[in-house]
């Protein structure tokens, strides 16, 4: 299968290793990866801020970039939600509605792609350590992915998966929310990081780099040794 | 920034810094979560129950005119006086006139958020009428001259010693740490008020169109006394509370109990059919119902957000909301706190003045997931943001997003910016947290990740060219 990778802008710029790991895992499973180099951002920042005209201006071009893809794998639950849930809404009653729905139908979040589309839970990974998984809200509630990332983690050799308290509670990132209301965002971060540290895990894993940025940003500031890793980075480890 | 928005920012900062209070709120709600899992499991299929409840409310809200008229006809047939109030002033005036005409001297009230919404207590007190809240939580916040913290649990933020101190100061009771004794202090105080009152004011959880009856759910029995003892009763009810059939309560009463307080069924569920009928021995001589619109019809006119009129005011969305748990109820500055309040307040009180509540959300969706009547709460927050921008864009934000579109629609330029972003991050690291830091709002409390040497685009281009990975 030819898999077209969608690497969200902040993953491209801040967490390229997560995307490199996705390529490794998908290729290891015998599939080819295509990366349309003209892709930029899905338009979520203006969309979430209420600037839907500006979001559409970016999203229209993104629709064209992925038009010919067979299957799109999104490297973030949040940006994958943009394709799968919000593009159809953004282009509702516009000439692009059909195209937006077509992209939504062929897009998968990374863990969703492995488990639901490929039917794979064991990707042959090995990772020695105690790991806790943080559910990104978009992947969890918009895409209804709860078990998929955990199934993948449980199949990793050497990995000890421990659940944190309130794994489903938001880390407080929320895009521009974290900047517009930093005091609330930080309080949420504090609660989340407390749950993480309490598990005694070495690594906190998520399928969203934005959550990881929020979480590790707080952990590092407070001198905590827990590292953050994208699910793909764990699955690429051998 | 408007006054409500700057007050919100200020109060949110204070609340977020109060770690003991935040921990207490989380602790207070932990019992709810543990119990709710058990009561919710009793449904067998909670999702099917939610769907059925949402369908009942959808039917009611989408034929609101028909059901309200049916309710009014049936209520009036038993001697109830029904008044349709378009706004809060009309509702207040009706009740004030009633007080004057009937020479009311003393008023007891059971819990009604609609009365908070129209600031009824202030109006009554201003006109010289004393009002006593008979719900324990409401009484406590009334004595403290505070607004309810949570529209179901008005004093959930208060610890026992604070309640004891309030009673000591206002009611002259001896200090105690015993919850039962605290309740007894309130009970002794309230019994006198119930006996003295000649007007009882309540809200209602549901209005039944089919029978013209009013359904009130409570745990303390105070609403029953409020409706039964005084010679006149007034119920102030939002128009969205109407249900088509009496049988609809078979689902909605237990759901309200479960979602609201993790109970299988609330302790007292009473139906009120109007004033004392000939041959009956008790009940009020007069029964009035004030049906309150107060801009609910604005929500009705909005097909996208009409489902927010499904709300049965269970408060479950507050209990699960990480924003609510960290800023607390008073920070909202609204009658209805939490996600539902953030959704509807802009419709009830003005979008531009209250849009900040829709922005103050990480859009995590926990509210939508828990809502027993399936209101699409967090998506409505997104719609409020969109509507606020369409009505009046913020200058700097619009300029920012225009720049964003310019950059993101030019892949070459974007690629170039990516080459400089590691450098930008390194420069940022030097000024991190200082006033020169453009990302200060973020980096004041959190560290940015270290700059990667290359972007994914660069790595991919190298791989394509057969170079190092």
C-alpha cells in the first residue's frame, strides 16, 4: 500500500523525529511512504480561533495536496481530526464539500491506521522501560481512539504500560488557549504532570506531539526526569 | 478587552494560584465520579438512554410553541395562573406586583437558577421583601452574600469550618465540625421561616405539557415545604423545561439524578398540579407559573446551537470540565457556570461581552461526552468563536492569520522559514521568560523543546536525494 504521510507543521519543525519514526514503522510493515513536499499546515490555528475564512484558504490548498492520495496517515490526532471531522464542517455547503468528505474518509491517525486499517498491533518493537500513555483529547473524543494506542504499546517487548490517574483529562494545551489563558493552561498541566509523575513511569507517550510539548515543557521546568516520546518513536525502537 | 473578560482573566489567575482550593474541588468531586460509574452502569446501555433522552428533548424543543401552549391550557384548567415573560424585567415585575397585591410579608424560596438569572432576590429585597433560600447550599451562599459556585452544588467550594463560621456569624449558632449538626442548625432556622412565609418561590426541573404539571427534583425536602406551606406559590421556569408527556419523566428523572448527583434517583421527586382544589386539605390557595424566555428564543432561532435548550441543568459538564475544576465557579461571573454556561451566556447576555468564555477552553470535549442529553457543547464553543469573529474580528488576530495564510499557502517560503526556525528557537532560548520573549505567555511556566537540527522537510529532501537520514 502506498501511504501518504501528513506531517503537521509543528511536528515538521519541532518534532521531526516523530515523523521519521512513522516512516520507519510503516516501511517496516512493508508499505511505501509518500510525502508530498508542498504540504504545510492544516489550518487548525485560525479554525480554532474562529477565523474560518482564513482556515478555508489554507485548507483548500491542503485538499489539493492530498487529492490523489490513496490513504493519508496523519502524524497527530489533533491535525488528523482537522481532516476527518472539521474539514467536512468547514466546507459544508461549499463546492469543496465532496472533496473534504473524500479526504476525511481516507485519512487515519497513525495508531488508527496500524490497528484498524492494517490490523497490526505488534510492529516488532522493543523498548525497555515503564511507560504511561496520555490520551490526546482529539484522538480520544473526536476520533474515538482509546484502545488502539494501548494495544500497540502492550505488544512492545520490554515495555511496562502503567495507567495514570485521569488519563483522559486534558493536558491544557488547546492551541491558542495555552497562550490566551496561560494560567488555566498551566494549572491543567500541573494536574496532568502530577498524575504522570505519580505512576513512576520513565516515559510519557502520546499520539499527539502538541500534548507532549505541553507536558514535557512543564516536567522539564520542574526538573522531573520523565521523558516524552511520540507513540511512533516507541514503535520504531528495536 | 471588555470588563467581563478582564475580570475573568484576573479571577482565573487568582483561582489557578490557589492550589489547596483546587485540590479541594477535585477531592469534593471524586465521590461523584466513583458513584456515577456505578449508577450509570445500572442503565445497561447508557448511550441508548442518552439517545432516547436527547430525542425527547429534541421533540420538545423543536415544537416548543405547541407544547408550551398545551402546558398552559392544561395548567390553567386546574386554576394555575400562567404568565409568559419575554425578559427578566417582565418576570420580576410580575412577581413584585403579586407581592404588593397579596400583601406578602415573608418569602421562602427553593433552589431556582432562573431566579438567579433574573436577579430576583435583589429586586425583592430592594422593594423591601425579605427572601430566605431554603436549599441548604443556597442558604449558605446567601448568608455569605456570594453567588452559587456551581448551579447544582452551590457551596461545594466551602469546607465545614467555613460553613460553621458563617452560621456562627449570621445565625448565632455554636461552632461545630459535625455535618449533621450543621444541617440541624439550618433546619431549625428554616422551619421558622417556612411557617412564617406567605409566598413560596420555586423553579422546576420539568413542565409536563400533557398534564399541565410541574416536576421538581430535590434531596432535602425543602422544595416540598416551599410549595406546600405558604398560601401562594410562584414557579419561575425557563421555557425550555417543557416535556411532551408524563411518561418522559420515567427516563429523565433518573438521568437527572445520575448525571447530576450520581444518584439512581433523587430523594424527592414531586409533581405539582396547581392550587388547592375543592375538597383538598392542603396546598397553596394560588399557584402561579412564570414562563421565562429571556433570550432563550435566540437559541431556538439558531439551528446549530438549538440543542443547548436540551439542557436539564444537571451540572455534569461542570463536574468533568478541567477549566471549571481549575478556575472554580465564581470566576465565570455567570448564572450558569462551566461549559453549558460558556455556550449559552453569549446568547443570553451578548456575544462580544461573553465570547471570552468560549475562548477559555481547550476544547477537550469531556463535557460533550458526559452530557446526558447529548448537547454538542464543545463544538458550540467553536461556533461561538466563529460567530464572534464574523461579527467583529479582532484587528491583530486577523492580521496574524492573514500572514499565516500567506506563509502556509507558499510552500517554498514555509520551507525557508523552517530552515531558520531552529535558529529562532535558539535565539528564543536566550530571552526565554523575559519581557523580550515573544512566546512569554507560554514560556513563563513551561520550557520549549530543544531545537531539532533539521526539519522533517529537510530530512525528507536529503533522503530523496539519497543523502544521509
